[in-house]
C-alpha cells in the first residue's frame, strides 16, 4: 500500500458538487492499494499513520501524534498512486488492486483507523470521481509504502 499523508488545517471531499465529508485539524490520507497488498500491509500502514508524530507540541516541535491532538482523518482511495511510468508517457495502473480486493482492504483501513482514534473517520466514496479540497498545514506531506518501510 502507498499513502500520501498531508497534515491539514481543513479538508473536504465532494462528489458531484456535494460535500461528502470534511475535517478540521488532522490528516488527509490518499491510499493506493496494489495487487500484492494484504491485510498486514494495511495494519502496518494504519498503525504508522495513527502514531506519526507530525503535530507541534508547546515548543513548536513535531512531537505529537494525531491521537494526542485528537485530530481527524480524511481517507481517500486513490488507485493512481500505483502508477507505473517506466515506459512511455502514459502511466500504467496494471499493478493496482482489482476493486473486489481494494474495497476489502480500504474498508479494513477505515476500521483500523477508526478503532485507533476511537471515533469514526471521514472518507470519500470508493471508485467515485471526487474533488478533494485541503489546506496543507506546514506544508507537511509524507509518502509511505508498506513494501518499502523507511
């Protein structure tokens, strides 16, 4: 799984002009799921996201996690994170998980993140054409890949 994680002061996702979900201080997580991904990938990634210390403490240092600030998450499925651009100029998405696998793993991540935060998380709609609006705070943007933990 690949995730683009952005610290935000506000974010929303709209579908067909209607706001489906919105959050204030927290994280927007764009989640790509590959054919090689399993539940263990989601477990690792969600644990890392929940405990990622990228929020400021009293001294202005990034020492606090999403849990500590009682922040929110907006989780958006995004198969384009699995793009291969090695050959030519048109990206290939052949390594992206098929919908039946991706939906199952996406929903597992929703459950894991909700359980970790002790509250529901905001989401988009799997497979929908979505417009994401956000104010990146910092800006802080981190990319994680469960197959290449760094």
